[in-house]
């Protein structure tokens, strides 16, 4: 590393585009991007239509949300980047369909479920912006808050869809594309979306893992030592929307139990897995998991 001893020119991106900030990125192989679609990055680093992580007994990864495509790119027959790059708005205000939006929703959070659908339902997908202005029935102006626009080193907050605990379900929380250099998990917690009915609290326990595997059970990965257990102070039905405390038990193979920063290796996914499903035929509940992490 050599300190500067003379001036140098730095090419700065103009921010004079009246529609917002944008970036050009290569489109993934065998992929078509439609103008106006919500897009993300897959594990190859290519632009793809945004998909939410899927809750199920097999791990299916979602994509890292980038923004809104401003051009149509047909790369259906090409390798990554073979066609023209996608122009993507990462910071803008735009008009969109939002079911059941009301004039009282100005400032309300908006969530992304797929490459063409927004929702006011927090359990349906990824936070992507806020209602800027009510226009008319089912139509609003949205202020985009792209995860791509975060500065390196900022804390990132990610959440899952509601995870049903009647089976060993699992879901991706942080994709590998958002974990370039490793993470420190600062906090993790859960909210009971659907009450858990049963005779004990030892059901519906969720454990955080990290793994590179897709198409299989994430329990084959490495546990972070973080478990989230629905707790209601005694046996019986847990209260809807009650907090599930995250128990940060240990660092990876090192320090004593109770340490509160959990390191995650670079280039792996963080997943939330039901490690103890609802037992004894009791009615299933569901829990939404939140993870707050610091990129290294």
C-alpha cells in the first residue's frame, strides 16, 4: 500500500438523473428481465427476477434484492453478461399497484413477494420501501429502500416469512451474496405469528445455521448456537405476536456460552430451521424470525 503523493482523477457517478440513482449490472445466464420488474442477484452475481426465500423442508434460496429494472433484456440464450446489461434503479420514488392501500397508509412499510408483487403484509416477504403518497384505489407512490443501497459496515436487518413449525421447515435469512466477507450476528429474535397450541414450550424451536447447501436440509450445515424458543411463561397456548427470545449460546468453537456476537464465515447463507417441530399432534403455530448482523 502506497500513500498518494500527487493528485488523481476519480470518475464520479452523476446524481442528476431526475428519476433516481441507478446502476448497470450483467444479466444472469438463460434469463429474461422485463422492464418494470423487481430484480435481485443470484449466487453467480447475475441479475434475475426477484424471488423470495421459500419456507419448506428443502432449502430454496431467495435472491438479494437490488431494485427496479428500467429496460428489457433477453439473455435467454446467453451466458452471464452476454447481452446488454440491465439498468436498475436502486433509489427512486415510483408508482405501483398495492392492494388495499389507503390514504392513511402514508409512511407504512411495503413488502416484496416476487418480481411483480408488493404487499402491506409483513409476513409475505422482504421490506423494500414505504408508501410515499396515496394515489387511488390499490395504487400508491412508493419510496424504494433497496438493500443494495446500504453502505458497507452498516447493520443489516433481515426477516423471514412466517415459518410453520409443524414440520422441520427451514428458510434462508441472509443469502450468500450479502455475505462477502463474513458477518457478526448482533441479535436475533422471533415473533409468534400464529399461536402455538400444546402442553409444553418444547416445540416449534428454531435454530439458526449457516450453510452453502441448497436442495437439502440446512441441518447438515453448521449451527450458529442461536436458538429461538416460543415462551409464554408456562405450558399452554402461546400468545399471538409474543416475543421469542434468542439465546446466543456460544461463538463458533471458541469462547464461553453467553457471548453475544456470533461470527459467520464469508460466502455462506444464514438459515432459520425448525429444530424441534410441534409434537404430540398439537396444533401448529408459526414464527417470523429477525436477524440483525454487521458485515465485516
